[in-house]
């Protein structure tokens, strides 16, 4: 999968952008070049473009895998989901959804419910997901990007910065490397990212995230790893009603 989101949409951590990219032998690419590379390597791929601000691209699995790769769209909300949820039947019943609702549609429905009615904070909902997962949501109505990666780290996501400052997200490490030069990093497991409110660990939502510089095999700083800062705490106000939804956490 591939998501590219313009800088005006998404407030990515500044530590992702490495100055070394300017002097690297391979330069960061423009969004259209990244999309071209993705499509050329995936013969059955397709993409959706949302004006000049965002795009999502998806390719079906080329070979059998224990991890699903799903794409769904509903009410102008689009989701690419990878992995599987062991408790999907229970979750569908809890949310009043059809038994045949797959993981990508469930994530959309959960996001939409919490965005509009907000019965629980987002970190609590993500903690209820049992299994391996990584997903990216784009809400075209609100211009919101939401991404998350499961705590077990079995579904690896990566993110980086393109030539024009856009944020690139994919599970394809080689694509990210070729697209973002030295400005990329693994998306941290057990974390969620909201385009307005930034990065949070959903297992430890009251603690801040700390960026640790990544040094590659050439000894050059290459983005950053993000870990929970156990010495810090985020002041938390009680979240009730609409203030507890996925659109306003943080």
C-alpha cells in the first residue's frame, strides 16, 4: 500500500526530515514519481487521488500470506488495512455491524462512530483490537489522516518525507528508501498518528513520544526512531462525549 499526503494536511514529526537527504546520492522523489514506481511494480494496483492533497494506492497480494491486505471506502472515508483481527466477530457485534464486515470496513465504521459520537477515546478502541494490524485512513470530508500499527510489530509500516515535504506511508521499505532518501523511519509499533495532533502510543497515551536519531550503515543520520518517554506525562483532561472522539484526541 501507499499513502502520500501533502504537508498542509499532515503535521509529521520534524525529526523524520533528515538534512542528510539534501546531500545524499539518491534524492527524495516527487509524489508523482513515487506513485509511478509503486504502480510499475504492482500490475494489479490502483490508486485514488484526492485533488492535489492526498492519494491512496493499493495492490492485492501477489502471493498467499497469513496477513490480509484490504481496501475499503465508505461515506468518503477510505482505509487500507493489513493484517487480521482475531476478535473481529466480537467487534462487529459490539458495533452492530454485519457478520461479513471485514477489518478495513470495521476500522472505517469505528472511526466514523468515534468521529461523530465519540463514546470512547481512540487509544481505548485500538487497545481492544486483538491481532496483527497496520492501517491508514484518509477522511476526505475532513481532510484527516489517521494511521496506526499494532503493538506486536508483525505488520511493519514505514513513513518518510518526499521531495516536496509530503508524508509518505507504506509497508514497502524499499519503496520508502528510494522515495525519501535519508528522511524515513519505521512507523512505531503500538502507536497511532493523527494528522492534526501527531504521534501517540495507544498503550501509554499519557506519556510523550521521544525521537531518537537513527544512524545508517554509512554513519549518516537517517530520520528517527520514536519511543515512549517514560519520564514524561501528557496533561490529560477528562474526555467525555464528543471530546473523546478520534478527531480530537491529544
